[in-house]
C-alpha cells in the first residue's frame, strides 16, 4: 500500500478524498500530517489556486518523502471581479470565521440583483511525488449564484449562500448546504477535481512517479 499524504488538517477534505479513493482498493492509504509528525506551514502567497496547491504539495512531499496531495479552493463572484478568490478563507481577515466571511460577502453584494450575482467555486489539486516533483495537476469548477440569505445547515464555508444552478442536474435549485454529502460530491468543485485525480491514480503503478 502506498501512502498519500493529504497536506491539510481539514477533515471535510480528508473524508471526501478518502471516499473517492475507495474504488482504488488498498493500493493507496490516505494519511493526515499529524499522523506523520506534521508538515511545515506554507504561506499561501501565490496569485492562483493552482499555484498555492502546487506550493503546498511540493512542500509536504519534500518534508515527508511521500506522495502528497494539496488543494486550494475558493469562491469567485462575478460582480466582485472574481473576489474573494484565493482569499476566500480569509476574506474578512486572517482569523475570520465562516460567518464573518459570509457576512462580508452579503455586505459587498447588498442591492445587487439576482441575475448579477453569478459565482463559481474552484478547486485546484496538485499531486507531488516522493522526490518532490509535481506529478499531476487538475481543476474542478461548480457554477451557481449567491443568495441574499443563507439556506441549509450542512456544508461549510460559503455553502449556505451558494445556490447551485447548472442545468440538467437534480441538485439544481439548492444550496450546497442543502445537499447531502454524496449529492454534493457529484457536482461540487472538489468532487469533480478529485474524480479526475482518482482516474490518474488508477493509472499509476504503486510507488511510481
């Protein structure tokens, strides 16, 4: 079995990755940083999601000499020229809570009519090999719009404000916070990116770069 270090302490991300890796059987084992003694903190100072994901994956692989996967994800709002973007987690400040970020987003969009509240989530994934080289990168997106008030109790981050509205999906018309775990994974930015990753991992000989 080959270890795959997930360069995050976010259990939401860990659990979603583990579920989607399940079809690969016992070839890959997902581990978190604290299971290996930790990884260096990385300053997410790149201008793109892909840049931040790659920086984190390479740092983790270099520190622990194992396969490492990192993601950078966030919300891009059309009316705000793509903001909060790479600053999604700290939109309202370095120590901002989800509630703080959501409140600021609603404030920034106050009075903006529904047709102009388009937005999309982005997830960039980067996979680094044990020799600390970048092996694979992929990206997933999910499109919708921002509501004027939160709906739903599930999810995290901006999920209660993000109304999924891509045509021809049964999840359309509900926020990510109103979807069950499996429902959300089928159409979410992270779910889409992870399925692309899983397809790539299935083609890699165990231990191969």
